């Protein structure tokens, strides 16, 4: 009777431990997803902040745009050449229907509307995906700094800014860069599947967010591993108790015989 009660108690302890373990595995899985999303966002913010600083320096002495002579174009070209992340640099002033720009490629006029880019803003900072691909067929992105009727725009090399996390994305995760107010992907790696766990981190500096979809198969694998280990441990405990109980049953008849 005492041995049966011990097995019952062990069974209840097993179920309780299993429940706690499953909950712990879920929270660990969720925390890892959020940490990975935050790590990706921090890396992107770090690169964009560097470009933002360069735009601030330029705006301090180029706003408002006076003229677009050869010396100005050369200066802008040297800035792009020294920067790993920039593809082009534009400084402009707003006119009634468009912006008048000076760039490292020369003067140009361009309306900043939906035909040119898909842009979102946070304060005086804009982040955009350009509508027209570059000459090599790749999509370009842009970071814009606004000040009154003036704007400085840096077109961004996506490999330099975003390539480090795109290339290192595990197959079990789907990473998406999107605007904070719109989940339409601006850039993504791998494809999400039904049932993936989603973790989203919104930038406090730029109008972007990172959404990370993590394959729940990783959580299920963790649960299976935990259950196997738990069964092994409790199997050893049950075996030990059964052995002790069996030993006690053998000892009791011997004591009775000695007393007779």
C-alpha cells in the first residue's frame, strides 16, 4: 500500500513537472524570438543612425540650397565615396510642385510622391523604398532628413545596411523589415509558414519595425527533448523505489523466520 502511494505521488509530481517544463519552454522560445527581433532592429538602427548623422552635418551648411555648381557636386560625390552605406546623395529645396535637387550626379528636379518612392516619416526623418530599381536591378532604399522646405536624401546600399542580418537568417526564422504603420514587407528573408510565432519590435528612432516569424517546430522539438529527459529521470526514480520496495519485501520474511 505504501509503495502504491509512492508511485501515485511520483506520477503527480511527473505531471506537475511536465506542465511547468512546457510553460517554461514556451516562454523561453518566445523570449528568444523577441531578443532576436530586437538584435536585428538594433543593428539596422545603428547603421541608419550613422547616415542620419552625416545628413545632419550636411544640412548644417548646405541648407538652404543656393546653387548646384561643380564644386557642390564634387563635395557630394566625395561624401558618397567615403561612405560605405550611401549610393547617392541629394540636397534639395521645395518648389511649388516639386523639389529642386543638387546631387553627386548633377542637378535634377523631382516630386517626392508615391510615383518616386514609398515613404513613411517619424518626426523630421523619413525612410523609403524607391519605386525604380537601380541600374543593377536591385532595389534601393533612402533615408531623408527634412528641415522646413529643405531636404537631404541619402540613397542606401541595402547590402551594407541590411545584408548582415539577411545573410545570417536561420532557415527556421522569417525576418521582415516594414513600416511601423504598415506590415507590407519592404525587405524580407525566408518565407513564413502557417503557425509560426511572430515577434515585432518597433523602432523609436525611425518609422520602421522588424517582424520575426519563428518556426514553432523549434518549440515542439524543445518539448520533446524535455519530455524524453524527464522520462529518463523519473524512470530511474521509479526503478529505484521499486528496487527498494522489492528489497524490503525480501527482508521482512527473513526477520519473521529469525523471530521464530
